[in-house]
C-alpha cells in the first residue's frame, strides 16, 4: 500500500498518532483515535491499525496498553503493578507486589523517561490529586525509592493501617504531612515516622480519558 496509497481515514489516523506521540511520549488509546478520526467502532480502528502495521508505517503490540508507535519510535515497556489510592488510604496489594500479570504494561517513549531500570506504574483510584492533574483512572509512573524531599509526589505505605496512598510528602515539626492536591480533602498527619514507608516517587503521569475497571486500550 505505502504512504501514498493510504485511505483518507488511514492518513488521518497516522497523522493523529504521530502528533499525539510527539506531544505526550505515548500513543493515544483506541477510543481516543475513534473519537478524533470519527470512526464508528473499535473494530474499525483495529482493522485500520493492522493495515498500517502490515505496511510498516506503525508498530503495534496488542498486549501492551497504548502499544502503538510510529515505526521509528523507541519505546520502553513499564510494568503495571496495580492500584494506588488518591483519596482516603486503602489496602492496595499492587504497591508491595504486582497485582496484574507480567503482560500488563505501558509503552512510553524512552526520551521522556529517566534511565532508572526499575520504573513501575500504578493505576490511580480517587480524586485527591486532581489539582496536580492526576485523575481517577490515570496511570502514574514511579521510581522506586524510600526517601523523598518536601513537595515530591510519592506512593506511601502506612504500616499501622496496612494502607497505601498517593500524596505530596512533607516532613515538618517532627512529623509527616501527606498533602492532597484537592482543597476539599484534608492532609494526613503521621507522628510516628516508623509507620510511614515511601515506596516510590512519581516521575510521569499518563492520562486515561475514560474511567475503567482495569487496563484498557
């Protein structure tokens, strides 16, 4: 087929995917493509992506969330571990060990990520960080670390509650303040520092425009 023989719809899809990838460092979802290009169904999106892939115009990994990329793009696969609460703390097994299978991953441009080897992703639950542009259903990509500077957004395990939460970290007056980015929610204060364990610092947010119960394209 070649680029000169693309249908108008395929040319528009190609242009949108390339522009989106350049701006965000990852691909649009199938639903975003469907809405932007005016395609009637996800099956039609998949069909045209398969055609573009066969012609070597796009690369596509259907096992990876947002696993579409321009043919020349260099991507890195980031493992999705599970969920993190951006609201009231809640039990989340995904912060201590992977909740999903090994094939649950995000494909992100290497140019936008730090070089750390052990980056991982969590799916946000709740709206306590909305003023930081982190919404319910978004992915956060984290660098594993056990210390944080004031003002950094971190995943925290509250040991005495066996709960996790995503908040801004502050150490002040001998105690920890976990600050939401939502004026309608109160900070969490922890006096016993031994009960606070930082599991990772947020280095990137991947927007998910549609809420869902799991990882979707």
